[in-house]
């Protein structure tokens, strides 16, 4: 068994299923390349009795044949059963096979890429739910794992199903990309020993996707690794963007238009701004597309401090997509070893670092000693100022967070100090808050001590804190 890096909470849930006194139905979903299949195979390597994976774009007959072929492999002597004519027959055959197994310990059935198996009018989901309800729940020794990269399918048609699977999922798991703590663990396990600033740069460009991180070689510097993966001919991430959306979403054009629209700004967008930029009309299609992108981890929504839904801010939160539109798409003849010293790199770095910080709010709270205090994170803006991260606390205090990416200590000068004072004043005047307001800086190497930092900064969080285990 290979060592699974990180995923400690998920592994705990899976181990709980092994020790439970009833059959368990686990639904695990997450974007492409995030490590879902690896996690299940390695965690349940001893308990696995049957595994099948959907065929991308496979027909109803091809999916049934594939299911039958994988099931036939499980018999000591080749089975003479014919290919099932429908999914009721297929799951009945699976039940017959399980009945031949004498051991009393937990047995795992793993159906990977579950959404791919579904075809129109196949009644796949209905027959699967019938198999679970009529067969599996009458036993106490089964773990059925269904897995899929299409988050919208897994959430809408499985987890939130109103019919046969309603409230049947016993353990739902949304598998997210690695955070910085897990990324550092993973890279060090591969003998990639760099400083944390380098790990940070890698994360800002390609995110915490294990499949991408796997392609980095020992001895690579950050510019060399990114250049090889993203800019050289046959680099694994050169054309990954189009493949991601084609594999995850049907009619993915609208998804890509929203991603491209959000990639064009460093401030995020309100819904109306997104409509104007993407040219997708307001309505159900837009809402569904946005929700699918949120569930899949490509964009994030940040609710405003004043809770006005119309002011919900949408940001591109997938690092690779942001990097693709900023550098890869129109720079395939360039070298990253020259691009990473450009002015556009500094501009991109500021927004990418903000995005990274927003994914590591728990680490920020830990550093500030706020883990035990109820708090809510939000955004705020008016026509004169924007705050990307507010932490409103139950102790009548609010942290106004400034997130700054820098290759050295960040320097607060006279002009920037005035900007901070204005932002704080605008927020206080418009919200009429009586809470204490603390200006918090989140930076790579800290804030340089000078008269302006002493005047406007109340506390700070540095890069090392973002690598903390939570």
C-alpha cells in the first residue's frame, strides 16, 4: 500500500465505515486529478471485492458490457452468464457474486466515475438505488463507494436525490485540492526539498492538485518546473484547461466563459458584472452554471458583510485556471524563466496570493488566536473602497485583512497608509459598526517596521502560518 499524503479527516471517515455495524454508502466527489480514486484504492486495498469504472462517452451497452467483464474476472472459473440486458439484471449478478463470499468482514464495492455510467433512459440510478435499498441495507458487511468528478451530478442526482437515494448516503465526502500543509508534505515525500516561498509560488501557479504536483522533479527550481509543465512542447499542463471542462461538464462553453470573465479581473465580480462580461443572460442557466463551478472548486462566492445577496462577490479560485489565462494561453512561444521576472508576474502574484489566503482562513484564525471564538468571513465594498477579507468576531471585533505578496518584507509607505485609513473610515461610516476594528496584514515575509506600519497595523500573519496543520 502506498502512503496517502494528508487526507487525514477523509481517511478517518473511511475507517469509520470499516468499523461500523451496518452497511455504508459513501459518495465521494471532487474535481479531476484531485486523487479520489487513489484515496479509495489505497484506504480500502484489503477490503475491495469489486471495482468498476465508467467509460467516458460510453453507450448504454458498452457500460453494461464493461460491468459484466469486470464482474466475470472475480470468479475462479469463467462465468457463462450472458451480458445483462439492463441494470436491474447487472446489479442482481453483483448480488449473486457477493453471496458467494464467505468472509464476514467488511466488503467494499467501488463504482468509479459513477456519472459516466449514467446514460439517458438507462434507469441506472433507479436500479442502483434499488440494489442499495433491497439488497445492501439488509446486510451489515458492505461498503459501497460511488465516486465522480462531476460535482453537479454527484450533488444533484445522488446526494440530493429526492427519490430512491433520498437520505441514503451515509458518508458524503467532497475531496478538495491539497492545502499548503498537505502540499509541503507531498512534495517533501517526493524528495523535492525547497523553501516555503518556493512551495508558495508553485501553489499559486498550479494549485494543490496531486496529479500536477506529481510531475515536479527533484532538483527542479520553481521557474524550471513551471516552464517544463506549462510552456514546453508536450508539457502536461499546456492543454489541460480545455480537457478539464470537457471532462467535467456537458455543454461546457458557458462554464469556460464564466471562468474567462473572472480571470479578466483582480477584484472579483458581482452577478451583474459577470452577466455583462460573459454575455450569459441572467436566469436558471447562469445560476446552474455558477453553482456547478462552485461545487467543483473553480470559483468561490464571498458573501458581503451586510448580507445583501445582490452584492455577493464571485472570484476565480482555481489557481491553474487563473495562471492559464494570465500566462499560458497567449504565451506558448515564451519561456517562464523570462516571464516570471516581468511586471505582469507581480500583478498576477498579488491576486493569486489573495486567493491562496482566502483558502487558508482557518490558518489565519489560528495564528490570530481566534480558533475558539465564533467568527464569520466576508467581503465588503462601496464605490470608494473594497475589502476582500473581513473577519467579524463574536467578541465585538472585526479584522480588516490586507493580503500582500512580496519577495521581501512588505513596506507600508505614506500613500499606502493613507489608503488603509481611508478604507477603515469608509467601512466604519457606511456600516455604522461599533465593533473594534483591527488592521491585519497577511504577507509572505512580514511587514517592515517603520512609522507607518506602527501607525496603521494592529497584527500580522506571515507565510509560515499558512502552512500550519489544522
